[in-house]
């Protein structure tokens, strides 16, 4: 019986260097361009939903009010979807 002399490069067991997660929202300022860094920070804050969360936590919201708000948002989404469908397909 013939032996197979090929060596297999097995990278599955090698440990990857751990990435340290950034705490909070951070941006780096490159070449002293603060305005660009502020734009990136605003984009990150918007994407994370931080301001929306802070606004919601500003005061206590009763469970019934929360249900009413979520149902109203769902209704608006549905109406928007139906309007878009009507514009595209005609019904």
C-alpha cells in the first residue's frame, strides 16, 4: 500500500488573536479632521439607537401606552407598505 506524503495545512486549530471590543461609541480623529470624526460619531450614534433609547427612558411609560405606541407604529408601517404597493401595482 502506498503512503500519501502530502501534508495538509490545518489552520482550524490555530487560535485567532482576540479583538478587544470598543467600549461605548468611539471614533478616531485622523489628520486633525474633527468635522469628519463628528460626522462618523453622529452616524454611529444614529445606528446604535442610543438617542432614541434615552428619549424613551426619560420618563416612565405605562405598558398600555407602550402597546398603543407600538400598535400605532405598526399601523403606519402597514399603511406605508400598502400605499407603496398601490403606487407600484395599481391596487
